[in-house]
C-alpha cells in the first residue's frame, strides 16, 4: 500500500467571479492564487464555473421550441467568455500553479476547440503545470440548454502526495455510480465545485465523506445581483434574483 502524507493544507476560495468576463475572471483567479500562495497551501480550490461565472437565474431566451434574439445575444456573450483548454488562460494558470508550488482546482466553462460545444468543466493543475480536465457528465436541469454532456476523459484523477484526488461537479454527486467510479480509483480527496445553497446539500456532503472514506471539499461561490453586467439583454430577469447566494463548507471524516 502506498504511503501518503497525512496533512494537506487547503485554500478554499469562496469568491465572486466577474460574470461574463473571461479576462477579468482569470485575473481575479490569479490574484487569489497569488494571495493564497503566501500561506503556502498544498491545494487551492475554486468553485464551479469561476470563469466566467455561473449565470444563475438566466434562461438565455429559451422556451419550449423557441429562442429569443435577446437571449441569443446573451448566450453568445457567455460563449465568447468560455475557455478553450490549453489556450493562453490555461498557460497562465499553469504558471501560477508552478509559482505557488500547489495543486489548483478550478471550475470553468469550456469551449471545445473543434465542435464549439460548451461544457461545464473542472480542471486540476499540478505543481509542474500539467493538468487534467473533467467535463460534467450530465448538466443538471436547464443547464442542458447551455452545456453539453461529457464525451471524453471520464473520471480523471490526479495523483498527489495525499493520494488520488478527483472532482464531481455539483449535482453529479447525486449519481451513485459516478461516485463509485471515483471511489474505485481510491480517491482520498473528493472535490465538489458547485453553485448550491440548498440546506439539504450539507447532508449530501456528510454522506459522501462517510461513504467514500474520503475528505470532501465543498467549493461554492458568491453571486450577487450586482455581479451581472448591467447591459445584459435579459437584465430584467437578473434584477429579480435574491441579493446574495453563498455557501461553503469543508467536511472531514
């Protein structure tokens, strides 16, 4: 049996993204990585879709069998702010991981370089700058009108001095066989980047930590009405959202 380190220092980033801006969200992520690095963490964890933010409450003009022109414009704006894995944004994050000498987990809206399909993805960078990307297996509910189903590289895990680590994005954790796929790979740290303020989620965190005999890191973000650009076509929908939603917990068993 492989010997592993017994202590992992984690920087859990609960923060507000810069909605619909790839460059500004990246800049903010790099700032947080630099700030965290001063405390010498082993692992830095960001929430789901930190680049370019989770557009909670928006519908991008979708209704059954129809799409509005205004919604299409907002969706194109979000599409343009999504990240192609391996492009310059990844190069900057890889350099940040090297400089911080830490593993970095970060949620992002991925744009496939060939098909153009968007995926709700999470990347884990290693201290040497290499990385693995996990695409959400099945987007939840109306997320399916924005992001596609995962189509490759299922259940990637990253070997670390603390054992294998992997991620399930938000409600993927309600897929029993997906959880088992990670358990079978022996993960010791289960990362859950999500946008979830449901109180019952805390029971899910506890259950998975106990079931998987692993440490569960719950990474949520802050989203305010003011997080959204005021010139969105569907800003009237955004203006009806609650003022603030946030939740972040780390469960250890």
